[in-house]
């Protein structure tokens, strides 16, 4: 269970790494006694840290498909590390170890399956007060938009994008007040990707989406950008913002955006830094083409103001490369 003090640490750590990949390659981790692909709930598993680049203490991040992630202290030194399998039976989980600076030791090579154990005493009670929903739950093609809407929790929110068998994971912190995020999939095909959301207190959202990736190996995506914004409580709600350049949209929704430069991560996930602000009300200036993908939403080029239709709800907000 996440203590109050550790929740504060996690929140500070995530926010300090907003829009950035966690440093990788400083250390690697593995289970000391290889458990195979099945872990028993509430069992204690010793962990080995290889190399001395990581800085103690170390933490295990467990990302369950469709469940609620956990972050657990596994050791205050580089030896005698142990993780209690604090995910319920039936879970499919991706694992990642980080050190005190947020550096990643890499994600697991596959999703572990959690089996029923003799005790459930280590499991936190489920919470429905903070959750995430997604427009894709099984697979996603290269350059497709993957949309998320958050309910509950405390803004600002942070999304952790983690690919299976990757040396690093990526944190993107949404602007305060935004509760929706659309990720343009730049992960390579034939892989798997999970998106986990935490709030300002360090609490994790339930319903963590997990998808397999398919499609082209060309991840440039024509300059399309990931984006965040505000999803209204119901479809009749509206948002407004100042406009420094005018455009038109059949959604007729005012919005404010910011565009950021990009850096490419080894896993194919994009991250951002810096901002350039523009505002408007819909489709692109200068005739920049819109790209549509049915229920996956509506997006425009990275140098354009945008409007997104996600599951019938108009979403407006910031653009990330």
C-alpha cells in the first residue's frame, strides 16, 4: 500500500520528470530466482540489481492491464531487495524498477500472470473514485490516436507510457485542469504498450489501458502531435478560450493549444519539452489537412490548432509533439 510520505515522493518525482523519458541504462534488474511467467499474489520475490549506476532506494512499479498500478519500496540499498506481489490473482502485469532519481532499470520482457495465493493481506482495497477510460483496449496501429479521459483524482495528472521490454518509460504531465489525453502512437509495431495515470497526490487511476501495437514501422506520423485537453462532464458542456488566430470547425469549439519540440525514445514513444502557444477554434490554418480515424477521434497537423471528438465528447486543450 502507498504510504502518505511515499505518495508525496512519487508525486514530486513524477512532476519533476514531466514530459520526459526516465533515464535508462544506469542499472538493470531481474528476479533473483526466475519465477517463470506466473507470480503468486502476496508472495515475496527477491530482486537483483545489476551495475552500480542506480541510486537507492529502489521501487517496483506494477502496471496491471485494466487494473490499478502500484508503486512499492523494494529496498533501501543495492542488496536484499524484495517485492511483494501486491496485485490480485488474474492480473496481467508489466513491471518496472526505478531508483530514487526516477531512472528506469527497464520494463519486463512480457506481462506476468498473477496466480491465487494463500493470502490476500497485501492487496489494497479497490477504489472506483479515480479511473481512466480509453477508446482502444485491444490493439492500435502506428500513428493512430489513443484517447483517454480521466474521472476523479486531483489535477494535474501524469501519464506513464511503458512498452514491454523497453529500457525506459515516459512521463507526460498534463497542464493543470486537463482531464483528457490523446497519444499519437509512435511505438513500433508487433509490441505492446500500457498507459497508466496518476494524480497530483501520487494516487493511480483504475482501468489501466493496455494494447498491442501493429502497422507501419514508419513512426514519423506526418507531424501529428499528442495532445491534452478538457473533457466536459457531459456532451452538452462547452469550453472557451481566447483566440490569437482564427480557424473554423464543424464542432465550433473554442480551444487553446501549445506545441512542443520532440525527442525520440528508443521504444518509439515521444516526449516533449518547451512550449509555443497558439489559440483558435478548430481546423488548421493554411489548409493543413485533417486526418480522421472514425471512433479514434479527429486530429490535425502538429503546427495546427485542433479539435478532438472522443467517444462523442468534444475535447479541447494542449498539443504535444
